[in-house]
C-alpha cells in the first residue's frame, strides 16, 4: 500500500506563474507608503501576550526607527512630538505573523503579487523553501516558472531594508536536494554521498540559511551524508523526510524541521509494515474484477487509518522534544484534497488573486480524484489533525506554514487558513497564534528580535479589530500593519490587495 499524497505538479505551478509573469509585465506601480514612517504611537491598544500571559489593556506602544521604544499605560505614556498616532481603542495588537513554509518565484511575480498579499495579511516574515536555484531553474515546459537565487533574495532584502519594497523578512533555503531523476524546478541533483556533501558546502559558501531536503525517494546514504555535512559546516537541515528514513532516524540525524507530516502517520501505526505488504500482494491482474480489487484496498486503508494514533506515537514525540525537532504540518495544502468537492476553496475571496486559467486547472485536477480517494484522504486528514494535537500536547514545536501556489493555497490567505485548521485540530486560539509568532522566533533563534510585542524588538505588528484569543478568525480582521517600522493603515493594505489582483487580470 502506498499512501496517496496531494499532487504537486511542476506543470501546474508553471501555468500559474507563467500567467502571473505575463500579466504583471505591464504594471509596476510603486508600493504604498514605502518610505519610512515617522515615529508611531499606537494608543489605547490591548496587547496580546503570545508568550502566554494575560492581555494588557489600554496601552500605548511607541515606535521609532523600526523598533519598539516604549510601552506603557495610555494615561501616563508620553506620545513623541510629530508621531503618527493610531487610535487603537477597542483593538488588539499582536506581533507580525510568519509563514514558515513559503515560496517566492520570479522578481516580478514576487514583487507584484506574492509580497503584497503577505503584507496585506500581516505576514511580516517568511521561510522561503525554494530560495537558491542553481541548475534546474524552470519547468521543462516553460521558462516562466523560475525559483529565485540567493542573489535575487539578497536584492529583495536590500530593497526591503531601504524602504524601496514592501515585503517580509526572508529566511532562505538552499536549492532543493533531490535524487538524479526529479525535474522539479529549484532542485539540485545529488547522486552520491560525495555530491551531497559538496552541495552542502556550496550552499554554505553561497550564504543560504539552511539546507532543504526535498525528494521523497532520496537514498538513505545521501540523506545521512547531507545531514552530517550540514552539521559540520553549521547549517540547519530542514525539509521532507524521505521514504528511506524514519522520522526517528531523521530526528536523531539532526533534521531541525519536518514538513507536511511526511512519514508521521506511518510511524504512528503498529500495522504499517504488515498492511503495506498485504497491499502490495493484492492481485491486480486483468482477470480480477476491479470492484473486488478496490474493496480489498479500501479494507486495508480503513484498517491502517484506524491503527494510527497520537497515543501510539508518544515515544516518538518525546524523541522530537529531546532532539529539538520541529514540525510544519502545512495542513492548508493538504486540505483541498480532502474537502474541496463539498466546500470549495477555504476562502473564495482568494480566487481573485489567481488567474482564471489556473482556477479551471485546479478544478480539473481535483475533479479527476475519485470519491474513494477523497474518502481516504478525508480520513487521513482527520488523523493528521489528531497527530498535530498530540504533538503540541507532548511539547513538540509546531510552526505555521501554508506552502502557497499549490492548489487553492494563496499567499496570505493560506497562512490564515492554517491557523484555523490548528484550532480545528484542538489547539486553543492562543496556541495557534503562537505557531506563527513566538514559535518561529524561537525556532530561528530570533526571540530577542521578534515574535512578541516588547520594548527593543523590531516593529512588526498587526492591529486587529477583535480579539484573536477569543476567536482565531479575528486574525483576518486587520486594521493596520506595522511592517519593519512602516505604518500601513487599512486603505494602504487595500491598495496592496488591489495591486496583487491587478497582476493576474
């Protein structure tokens, strides 16, 4: 038995990004309020303490030159002369959000569509998971789908720092480490332990922030060689867990984050090996009635799903805690393949930022999935929710990431959906909010700089019209964003959304 996964088609991504690139060529409007704001004073705000303390009401937050320089009671905290004052009466202030599994593409696509969406949704930082394309930089069928290089990302960082571009902080990966026959753009083929070690050293020299392992069929010896070399040169080692390696082995080898819950359900069942063997033994010859084959397979699927549980994974979760292994579930990218036929996109408004031709392709791809497949995928999705809940209860670090540009996952929208799915998994709204704020700061070792609202930290903030701890959906009720010390009120955010929509018309 092989578990079905959400299709991740290079050709589909190429279609999306080809259209974005072609339609964005004629428009290069400057971003709203790109110059640094003067001093800012957010007055009468309720500050949400994402570290777990109680919210603090009626506070003034003073910002100067990109940093929070003062916090205190509104009645007694002085407002600096000439400050841009924001009346936050009845509103809630949270740290800027991080999408910890993001993707950027060409310069135009990122500047015109992706960055505006992130900023408008309060995403002030991203971990780019395809950030330094070296050799396989476009889909075979298109020259338009092209992941960035670390050189381009440095240019974005410089423009963002200088106020020429509104965009999030970027933590950048290496090229994706793949075996020799994977055509996915952004991949770097490694065929031996020697090549794996060489790729890691090259990535270190190029200045990336971490190694991204990608291929589900990467051989064991290559995986462990890369993990060892990454540890030797001082780079994080993140990404997929290949089929040749167990999550326990990957954790012991120093993999710092695991994406998409890959291999986790299999590891949480005592029946995985025996049921997979029975699946492989099913007679699929032409003489066997198809309905009979499928009935046997459904029985095996049901038996396997029912055997997976968080309780059975308690020793593995304890291992993750001991080793400091984090998980990025990306539930938002798994959700469409479990629920789309009944409910459509998680947020229909997101389709305004996707070309019509891509929408039709998404519908076509999902329409080709059989009802039996959806039945299994829904059951597996619910099991994944249980595993996420179990990991959080066990103290495993969980990070919010959405994997945008896959089917029905749009930058900004996808991260907000991920937070709602965490609550559906049984996390409290505060716990869900932590996965996109203080947890990324801790994972990245930047807790002194970001992740909470505190004096001395970077001024990346989101002002909400309602309390996100009461209802996580209130994260989407954004009144203003402070992006690296620049104030963007609701009209400026709406302008960014309009710009992102115009890029695909």
